[in-house]
């Protein structure tokens, strides 16, 4: 597919910037359209990490709370990792929180508290990939960096009538997005095209009549805007199974365990559980993996949860122990009234709800 001419690209960018000036979403990390002063790099970085695979509405309360507790990168670098992980609980994709801590420490302790301004240098920081590096460079520093996320993918596919699944057309989409990125006001342009995808060129029922690019959109002209992007065939998600062990002692405290830093839910507290496996297993197989020998009783019902790549079903077994230690490291006792605040991931909150441990 041919790229638009420089003149055409410039005209499209001007239209979008005009639309963005009138219709930009007001977001707590965002500078006003046309504001020549750079947005705070710390706030831009924090918001972009949180926004990875998470919608804006879900991010705002977490962002506000993080900013209240850790108003700058130095404060975040000095925070206790367990406090950060607890504050992150519920946002999912917990590796992001681990990398948030690592990145804050690098910026605060090795870079004098200043984020680098170029994509090349930003990419060297933990947890910052090509999209995030481009977003920070463009939005916080005004660099002419091309930002491509799911919203931008969809806008470009429709604008230029790309009739292939996004994964197959990544290079082509990137080339089109680069062609439209202006040398000036790249940050406003990046936020504008993302806002366009989020509020006008939406996945379903795009509002073509109010789009600033409606007269230039190939998909609208062909009458196929709602049918694009073409969807690739989805692979069926596997179902894994396991058991969670709800263990209490005489004073009512509940045994929790911190998961290893690497892997799914890395560094998060959990109700101790067996390995999550494919297939079905007998209760005696699960109970061999309990952190302590006890008279476990199977509770009625299952906990179900869906991760990115698989579904999970957990049977729950409960027992009370007195005077016995749990096997292995990382086990902690918590009062039941504290369970709401310790930062359990969503799947473990479901376990606690099944038992009646949290509301």
C-alpha cells in the first residue's frame, strides 16, 4: 500500500490536531492541548505503565492513589516493594508493578531523578518497550515519536482500508502511522489519535459522522468501517485446575504466601495453592501440595478466573491448625480484617469470598 504524500499527511495531521484541541479528554496525567510546557515525565510514565492492557476508567483511581502516596520518582524508588504491590492489586499484569519499582530505582539512583528524553535511552529502562518509549518521548518531551497502540492500529486500518488482520499488517500499519506523525506537536498528535480511537473510531459502531478524517477514510467510503480490523482466528483458551488452601489458626489469622518474583502474579500475596495444571486431579493429589499437613475439608463450589492465556478453576480446601508451622518460605499470617488491604490479586480475592473471608 502506498503511503500518503507529505502534503496529504500534513493535512491529515492538522485536521486531527484541530479536532484534539476541541475534544481532548481531560485526564489527570495530561497537559492541555497546545501547552508548550512539557508534561511531567514521571506522571506520563506512571500513567503509560498503568494503561498497558488496562482501560482509562480503571486506571484513574489507581493513578490518583499512587500519586498521592508517591508524588515523584524518588518517593516511589524509596517505597517498600510490598506496599507498591499491594497498591497495584486489582490492576493485573503484575510484572508491570515489579518493573515500575525497578525503573523508579534506576531513574532515581542512577539518572539523578530525570527520565531520558529519547526513545533509544528510554528503551533501556525496565518495563519500557517500544510503545511506552515512544509515548513518553512524544508526550513528555515533544519528540516526533510514533505511538502505535490498539486504538492507533484500528484508526490506521480503517483510514487506509487495510483488509488483513492487525498482526499480519503490523509493519504496514506502523509505516502509515509514521507517515502521519508531525514533526511538531507530536505529543498532542499521539494523544489525539489515541483519543480518536477511544471515543470516535471505536471497535463497534464507529461514529464516522463526527470524525475529523471522515472525508479521507477508505473504510467509510467502502462501507466497511465497522467490519475492520479483520479479526484473526482465536485459539481456544486452555483450562487449568488446582487447589487453594484456606488455613486458619486459633486466633482466626489466615495463612498467606508471597509468590516468587518471576512468573504469573509475581511477588503478590496469595492464598497458598497447588500447582495449576492441565486436566483433572483427585483430592489426594492436591493435598500433597498443601503447605502443612492438616485435616482439610473441601468447600462447596469452585473459584473460576480467566487470565490472558488460560482459564483457571480452583477447588478450595479449608483447615484450622494450631502450633504447626507451614512448610517453605514466604508464609505470613494475616488477621481476617486485614485481607481487604493486603493487596491480594483478584483470583485470590475470589477464594477469600468463597470462604467468606472478604466482602
